[in-house]
């Protein structure tokens, strides 16, 4: 009880500071003598209609090595592959009310044959999968005959900082729409699972199974992430949750809506993170470890040892972030890179070429729940 009381006091103090410093948007009431107490209720009322529950139904193949054994199949008279019906629930976020587009996780809708969307006010809609992208774990759905929907505006996940206050909204354990709050605990988390492109936002806002595909929302009422996974020894929330940055999800969504799929890009470089003992104390940026011969990078003048500091004006903190930026750029586009070469700042334009699907070098963790 003491911990809860201290947390409530800290939240009240944080809201008071934010209200005094940034009185915009009217989401958090001003504290005046005789006035109302701090509350996030106005913000919650504003954003929750855009978060939906997703019910899925489909068939999946049983992955049992015995089913591939011909003697076992002959003796027990079973087919080579056995399928079973599955039903599950997840979450999604309406990002285009007029067209009915919904962002969610790929693992929520993978292998499904039927989808049903339920809004906060209890209305139910049929939906179809517009496209899925397994490497980023992003999927785009479209509500059929959308009417009276509300979309959540997309924010800028690159502007997030550790310590920013966020809300997580979803459908944990199939209970129905639930709102939790917390902080951005870390940025740029990678190597957590099997996705080929990872740049997770870590948060201590409670995320549990069923929250997958739900919204991570800023105090400005903007979507900044798609809740995707938790680390948990027992399958429940322990205060370590992860969300796909909305800037990454937006790039995937734009390609899926345009073509139904994501076409990977490359420029022909290998990257490393910076080490302060080697790179004169510098910790943010991406070090070019190799440049492939006759690649777009070589043609653009990139050299081994260059340190990329920004891409398209966005700061680059890690090698994984630059890898994601290039990999999700449209093939044929030119990407503007700012870099340091022996301490001298330079700017180059490099054209993105097609790439094959990235090989998955990350080993899955049995502590990661999606």
C-alpha cells in the first residue's frame, strides 16, 4: 500500500509540473483553489475510441516431429500434417477512420481466416488483412463499411525521450479495453526476439498478453508505438514491455497500403555500434564497418570508418536504427546521410537498391511474450 501511495503522489506531482509548464490541449486540468484534482481521464476519453479489440479465428499446423515420422503415421493412421482451429483476441489502433485502416501486430492476425473488430462502444465490424510484415511484426487491417470511427493521430517516436510519460491501451487477457500508465524506460532496444527489424520502445506501463497490437500513447494524445511484447519469466507483466515505434510502423503501413507488401532496401554497407574507448568518447551514431564493391554506398562516396550521425535529418543513435531506416526506405529513393569522416562533417545522398529478406540472426527468448 505504501508503494501505491507513493506512486500516486509522484504521478500527481508530475501532472502538476506538466500542467504548470505546458498548459496546452486541455487534457489535464489546471490546479486552482477549489478546483478538480489532477486526472488523465480527459486524455483517456479522447484516445480510447480509436483502440479496438480484435477477435481472430483460423487454422494452424501442429508442429510435432512425430507427424513427420512415416512409421508413426502408418501405425497410428495420422496424416503428415495436422491442423487445429484456434481462436484468440488481441488489440489494434484505428489510424484512418475514413478508410477504416487499423494497425496491429503481425502475430495477432497471422494464419487467420476470419477477423472481427469491436470498438469501445461495442459495435462490431468485419475486417480483412490488407498486408502483413513478419520482420517488423506489423500488420494492416481494413474495417469493412467503416462508419462513425475515430482515428488516433500519429506522433513522432523519434522525439521520445527516456522519462516521457505514456499510456498503454489494449485488451489484456481478453478482459476488455484497459488503460495503464508508465514511463518510457529505454529506447532502441534490439536483439529481443525473432524480428528482423527491431528498435523497440521499452516502457514500464503494464502490458500483458492480449495487449499486442494496442496503442502506446503520449500525453499529447498521439500514437507513438504499437505494443508488441513483454519480458516475463511467468507470462505476466513485470514492468518490462516493448512497443514498435510508430515511425517504423508508419513506413511499413504506407508500403502495405500502396502495394500490399514491404519491399526491402539496401545500400551495401555493414554497420557497428560506436564504442567510446575507440571513437573518442562518442556513443551515438553508426560506424560503417565495410562498404561493398560497386554498391550504392560506394557510388555515393561512403567509406569504411565513416560515422553516420543522421538519416533524413533524424538523429541516429545506434547501428540497428540506421539498419532499420535503410531497410524500410522505399527502393529507388535517395536517403540523405550526415556523417563524420576523421572528424570532418559531410553529407551524402545514397540511392536505395532492392534487397532480399534479412536473415534472422537473433535467437528467440522463452522469456519474450508477444
